[in-house]
């Protein structure tokens, strides 16, 4: 493995594993959509407790569960494809070396490169599974929620939000794995392509989190929610 390969792998690991701190630095400590959504979800749970009819809230949680399950199923298929290449034997690897756009490399290094993609996706799958479990906990918590106007309802809403927020945080981490798996796959082309892929994935994600139209809208909604509490 060349020095360039080692540097590319180190860059990938650094940005992938320390994405959240790097995002906070990129945004000047403001965070982004994920941070703003914490307040939005807390307000959702507070309003849910105050409602007599919670069918809409239950349907929304069900939609979240369906979306997470879809991503988890898709992730399994992609992991199976990557593992099929990895375990396909020398003939499969020699076929990869024959693809013009791929940088010539020994078979063991090709296996490492494909393994990086498989590991990244597997980590994302574990996040999706944990998200599904937590969303199932939310279903039970909503079912056990106190009646509207219960004096302890605010405390219960806070507890429910503390389960919902990490559930969707795990979902976001799982989706992020797709971006970094693509960046990892660029290593097959060259270590420079991998570095460019990692930087492009981080820049794209960070921009969407902090400077997109959606980020501005969610920030405004969070400020509205917080201003209502101060009234």
C-alpha cells in the first residue's frame, strides 16, 4: 500500500468517524438541520400530548418506521453485492483489475478497498436497525401517553422526545453512510479520487445541513417555536 493510499484511507476515516464535530466547526458552532430539529421534535411531542386525537401522530411515526425499514432493506442488498464481489474469488478480482478506470493494484489491496465500502454500509445498517428499535419504543410510549391536559404531560413529552431524537439521529447516520460508501468506492479508481470523494461528500452534507433552503426554513421554524415558549 502506497503512502497516498494510507493518506486517503486516513482522510476517509477521519471525516467519516468525526463528521459531527467537523460539521460544528464548519458551521461555526451553530450545528445545522439536525440540531434545529431537536427543538422541533420536542415541540411536536408537547403538542401531541396536548391533543385528544393522536391518530395523525401515530401515522407519522408509522411513516418514519416504513422509511427506515426501506433504507435498511436496500442497505442489505448493497452489502450483499459488495460481499459477493469480495468473496467472488480471484477471477472476480482479476476482472476488476481489467477495468480501465480502476488503478492497477494487487488483489489484497482491492479486497481492502471493497471491504471499506462493505464496512461503511454495515455500520449504516446497524444505525438503521437501532433507529427502527427506538422508533418501536416511541410507538409504545405514544400508546402509553397520558391524557390531554394531564399535569405531568410536559414531563412525559420531554421523555418521549428524548427517545425520538436519537432514533432519527441514528437514521440520519445510516443515510450518511451511503455518501461515504460512494466516496470509499472511489478508492478503486485512485487514492486521489477517494480524497476528492470524501471532501465532496462532506461539503455536500455540510452545505445541506447549514446553508440550504431547507436549513433556513427549519431554523426559522425553530426560532418560532422557541419564541412561543418565551411568551
